[in-house]
C-alpha cells in the first residue's frame, strides 16, 4: 500500500511538465514546416 501511495504522489506533479513538452513540440513542428515562408519574410 505504501508503494502505491508514493507512486500516486509522484504522478501528480508532472502534468504541467508534459503540457510544456507538448507545446514545445508543436512550436518546433510549426517552425519546421513553415521555415521557408518565415525565411522569405526576413530575407
């Protein structure tokens, strides 16, 4: 029972970190696929 409780506590602190990683991945993909249009704006 103690092990289960410890594991449950560990899981509660991570949702924000996971959300941050997903947002970061989305930004990276967006920049990757729109790199040519973004470069044409700057140069």
